[in-house]
C-alpha cells in the first residue's frame, strides 16, 4: 500500500493559552469552508480556498467532543450553497442530564446566517432532545452514536435507548421514533441515489460502508439497510484506534478514513499510529422486483485505491 506524506499546511490554528484543554473542534459547512471552535467558546470561519478567516458569534457554552450538522438554506440548497446561507447545528456528543422539562439548553446550539461569509451570523439555543431529561435513558451519560440530516429534520440515535430522536428545525420540536438509525457516525445524503450512507451498526469491528433509505422513517418503523460493502482488510496486528470517518465527495463517491494502532507484542506499547484513506464509488446496477410491482435498488461498490499515512508524531484526528 502506497504511503503518503502530509503537504505543508496552508493555515495553522492553536487553542487559546491558559488551559489544559488545547484541542480545537472543526465543524464543516460546504465545499472547503469550516468553522473552528476552542475551549473558550471562540468561533472562527475559515475558507481553505481563499485562506480567509473571520470571527463569528461565540458558543454560549464550550463543548466537549461535539457533533455538528449543516443545513443549507432552502433557496440555496440546489443552487449555490457555497455562497448562500444556512444553519450550523452544534450538539454535545455526550450530553449531561437535564432536570425537568428544559425549554432551551446550552448543550444544543444553532448558528444561522443568510450568507456564510458576509453574515450576519446569529446564535440560538435549542430545545434539548427528550432523552436528556429521561431518567430511564440517562442513568448513565448517553452518547450520540448516529446523526443525520433528513430533509429539514435532524435525526440522532444514542447508545442508551433503542430510539431515534428527530428535531424539526423549523419548529424546534422533537419527535421520538422506534429503533435506532441503522447507520452510525455522521450519516450523509447522496441525492443522485436518494439514499443515506454511513457505517453499518451490525458489525462490531471494521464496520463496512452501508446505505439506507431514511425518507421512509417514521415513529413506527425503522429503516433497513439496502446494502453494505467492505473496502479494506487491515494486516494482522493492526488494531482500530477509533471509529472510521466518511467524507462525501459527491455523486456517490466517498473517502473512507480508518484509524489504526500497532502495538508491541512484548510490552503492549503503541509502536505506531496509521491512518488509511480509501476512495470508493457506489453505483446503481438495476432493481430487483418481487412480482408485486415493488422494486428494490441494487448497488455495487467500486474501490479505487487505499493510501496510508504513518503518524511519526503527527496524528490525523478528523477529515472532512
């Protein structure tokens, strides 16, 4: 497998001094635009193409291991989303329990703008999902394991209750459905295939890329996987260090990132950390019919190639 070296960075960011917490969180928008946040609540918008950096309103509260989803404005979604506006939703991955019927929570925030770079940006608190005040789900801290944009709704599942929670972003109200999402991690929509892609929840390790139709999801039914595909077999001795990540390149093309550690057989020390990037394309190959007029889309995966990066002190934490 071919090795790659990281190119020289076009921009560098570091966290504000004065705290033990030095990590930065990145919230991708569209194209090569990303919002960066630090532990002091400060937020910056960066365009990697133009190398422009502007400040936007701060978070109400610093976040720990947050998740984010961006929804382009309806007027821009099918036209020019990179120059239009939209809403960035930032949520705690492991939210703390809340007491009673909390109307608004600083663990869940939305940043709304009419134009990504020209602004103005406005920050709003959101109503938290019902599970944060449900003692049957929050006897331990629940972790959001799946999250997706479905139309104008944000849908999430977590590891403590078998349910899917959908936020109507227009009304700021939640609805609870039966069963978890069949995909985990950040789930992405491919309009050309009218399907959502993520990693299968059915595998415990080396979860394969998978697809599901979330448009049929309601409070009584759980969407099923349409297919799954394995793109990489790690060599013996490579252990997964954390969850894989998926980048949507458009038109059914993806980059899959997997993260490994190599451990010494003698003392258990980590010898090296390796990231593997694999390009794949998911293509339709026809439909299956059951004789009743119902058809099921068939898909196949075309693998391009895999490239690996050996850490040598530089560890890749996120890709987008």
